[in-house]
C-alpha cells in the first residue's frame, strides 16, 4: 500500500524526501482556500509566486496581482488573500499572480522532485481524496503553518484528508496518526474548535470572520487544484479543464 505522511511546517520539509510523491500543500486560512475559489470561479490561471517584488512586476505582463502579508493586502496590490473576492466570477478570464505570507512559499518548497503538487482546502476535500485514492503514489501533506510554526487549521485538514484515505493507505508517520486523531475528535464542531486557533484570531482582528467561515465550508467544489508548470489548473476526473 502507498503511504501518507505529514510535514507540519515548511521549516521541516528538508527532512522529507519528496521524490515521486504527490505533495498536497495546505494553507486553509487563506491561500489555498482562495486559490481553489478562484479556480472555481473561472479565472484563466493562478500563478503562485514566493516574493512580493516578483509578483508585483507581473502586473506589467497583464496579470491581476494579489499580495498578502501578515493577513493584510500588501501595499500596491490589486487584491489581497480573500476567497470572497473571487465569487460570482468576479475575475473570470483574468490571469492572477499571487504571493502570500505562508502558502506560496510552501508551494515553492514542494516542487523539487515531487511527482505532482496539489493545493488542498476543505472546500474540495472529497474531490482531492478521490483523486489521490486512484493515483497509487505516496502522499506528503505539506502544511504551510504560520511563519514556520505549527498551526491548527492546516494540521486538521491533514487529519481530515488522512481520515478519508485511511482504508487505502498506510500512515505510520507520527504526525499523520496524531492529526487523524485530532480531526476525528473535533470534526463534529470544526468551526468551534478552530475558533481557538491563533491565526483565526489574527484574522478576526482584521474583521474578516466571513473568510474564516467560508474557508471551513466542506466540499463546495468538485475538482482538484493542481500545479502544471508554474500555473494552477482545475482537474476533474483526471482531466485538466
């Protein structure tokens, strides 16, 4: 059987061998949730970029630039990091370049040697689980955390994904065992439990509770977000759409 493991922070990714594994990057509050929402609302493409200046320069190439640092829209950027900004096809047909505090750096650190890089969110949890169940490859769930530190929301997503795949995969990684147990103990009131999370409180201080609620919505979308080259694309039934 294939295996699942969890990396609880990008600061620990050097301890993991990515070779030929599918890496699922997760930044629930809010980068990967926002990316999934943008793809669901028919943006032409999303290009994750680690650095602010690189992302800012892409405006000249016709991109809408989205930048977030410390929970706020970065200076000089057209968009921040809210999934609600993309609803109702608000940027349909547009190319988006995005940089965030944690998520885009985690994507960058997931590329070398991996077979595929996916973006994970509660918004498309089941679609991602179904996709992975049929790939026959080892999986590494890479949690973005907060500035190198462990966080609850990304780790709980890891537990949710492992719980969905537990019958088809081995998971002898201690992080995987612990996060599965944590999720299964709290899944009946996920929003209540995550209300304690430090990053949820940071976002509440910016008066964006609606973003938090949206990011914890289960299975709103039925596709997988996958990195193809430098761009994220939608995959439905193993086909790019």
